[in-house]
């Protein structure tokens, strides 16, 4: 374990150049992830999408509740002339000056099982004839009825199967959106961390090359090294200075990118803390698959897509062949010169009506629609099966990758420790005069690359970790399902 602590110490020092000022903030990977989930535009978009889906769900639920409405025509004033056909077929234009106002109170309730609608109404109408100075009232104290489609598509029944799936799918999609933010910001985090590491490496190399060049000049004066080695070191110094400028530019760009994504304004400098690995977390494919099928929106979508395909078949069957609708109404109505008399001894009114449509000759159109819908249903079932296999393969691959990344981090940490020790020995040997400048340059490069490889291994590990959370919507550290308020 010693080499791991050594490497963490070495990488921890990469933030030292920007951690001493009062305007510097230190952020860990988890800090950055939480900031992104709370402040980023992507997080706000996810919240807005979730709210939209919620109100769509509330709209769907209202379709199954009683509906009460008041409608009217107040006033219904009219002053004009209109054509009136006379008994002999001629037309006379007669003046009209009246007010025809009405109020209607409607009640309705849908029946999911049959698709029928039960309704009731109460209506009052007033007619004022200003030319003749007459007032007449007409009203329906109450009436009830039912409208029952026969052999038609029942949207209420199918919506009750599909809409809950869509709503649950949207809730899980919100959690996935949050986890996708974690994946995205993790990439930005390591972009900046690598830029900071590169800047520290470049600055360290510049300082070391300067010191070595001073020693080399003394050795050159003593005749122990050649002019070529001095030139080589001078070239190394120029390259190191150029690398510092490039690294500083890359760090500024990465800082702006990260700051923009997490919506953090200000001029304070960001110093990232090198994250550790989660060495005690063991993940199995079976566990991840079980959680994925339980939590992911894709798993719900598999069921929903098949249900929608079956619904489309029902639509095709309900719109072809015999379609009919039965309407029955029972109530009372009356006319009078005043309102109380409208409700006194009203007359019975009844209505029974059956409307239907039967295609006599459609040249196979109805059959073609049904067969097309059935073929699409079969295709959807095959597509879902294929997507399930891809879904499973993606998870198994990601679990394997995550477990490999844990091992890779340890190996690259060890390699970094060895490269650092090798570089230290190479510097000492060069000062003593028993190592060539070429071998020293190689040790330089190996040490730099080992540090970059370690950061890259950490990036792969944490990227795989958050990808695993996204694929399963399960927190394997806390051993619980991921949920957001």
C-alpha cells in the first residue's frame, strides 16, 4: 500500500500551485458532481421535463373523473333581417329583433370498462321578442342519458394500460438524466485534473531542467561533458518552457468548460482533489442486471412498446368493419312565460338512437389495415427482444470493464511509483556523471507519462463507476436504489 499513498501524495501536490490563495476553492469529484446536479442547465432541463410529464399524468387521470361544466350564451342579442320562404315559394325578408339566451349545466362520467359516457344536464332558455314585446322561457329541468360505442376502439381502457407505464418511465428517466449529468461532469473534472497535472509536470520539468543545466555548465567548464549535451539541455529547457505555456492554456480552457457546466460564476480558482478508488466495492453482473430490469426506464419501455403495438391493433379493428353507437336519453322539458312555470309539471322527453356504419365494399381496405397493425406488432416484439439482448450485453460489458478498471488503477499507481523512483535515481546518476543525457531524458518522459497514465486510469475507473450507476440506477456504495426528490 505504500506506493499508493506515495502516488496520491505526488498527485496531491499537483494542486499545490493553485491552492494557497484566498480565492482558491478545493473541489473533490463528488463536490463537482453535486454542483452539476444542482446548478447545471442539464439539471434544470431534467426538472422541467419531469414536471411536464407529471402534468400530462394529471391530465390523463382527470379523464376518469366526473366532469361538471357550465356553458351558456349570454346575451344572444340579434337585430337583423332574414329570408323567409312563403307558402307560394317566394322569399320575403323579415326584420328580426330578439335576444335568445341560454344556460346549460352539464355533468358527465366515463366508464372505463365499456367506453361509455353517462351524462346529465339541466338547461334554461329565455327568448325575448322585442318587436312583439314577448318573453318566453324553455327549459330542461333535468335529463340523463348514456352514449355507448359498440364494436369501437376503447381509448380509456388502453390508456389505463399504457399511461401508467409512460409516467413510471418518465420518473426513471429523470433519475437517468441526473446520472447522465454525473457521467458528463466526470469527464470535465478529469479534463481539468489532467490539465493541472500537466501544468505541474511542465513546471517541475522546467525547474529541474534549469538546475541540471547549471550543473551541466559547470561540468562543461571542467571538460567532463561535451557541447552537444549543453545544447541538448538548452533545447530541453526551451521545450519545457513551451510546455508550461501550453499546459497553462489547456488548464484555463478546461476550467472555463467545467465552470460553465456547473454554472459557477466568479474569478476564484479551482483546485481539484485527486479522487481515490473504491477498493472494497464488488459488483456482479447478476446484481446489476436485476437492478436494471427493476429500475431502468428502458425496462419499462419494453413492456410499454408491446402494449402500444397491441393498442394499434385494437385501433385498426375498432375503425373497420361494423361500428355503431347507442344513445339513450330520458328527461323532462317545458315552456312557459315565466321561470317558475318551466319547472311546474314538465313534459316527459325520451330519446333512443342507434347509429351504425357497415362497409359493404372496401376492396380489402379493412383487412389490410388490421394485417398491417398485426405485422407491426410482430415487428415490435422482435425489436424489443433484440433491444433486451443489447441491454443485457451492455450491462455485462460494463461490469467487466469496471472490475478491470479497479485492477488497472492499482497497476498504474505502482508503475507511477517505479517511474518516479527511477527518475530520481537518474537525476542523481547524471549529477555524479555516470548517466548520459539521453537516458536522463528517457527517465524524464517515463516519469511524466506514468503520472498521466495514473490520472487516465482514475478517469476510466470513475467513468465506469458512474456509467454503472446510470445503467442500474443503483448505488452500490450505499447498497440502495438511487432516488431524487
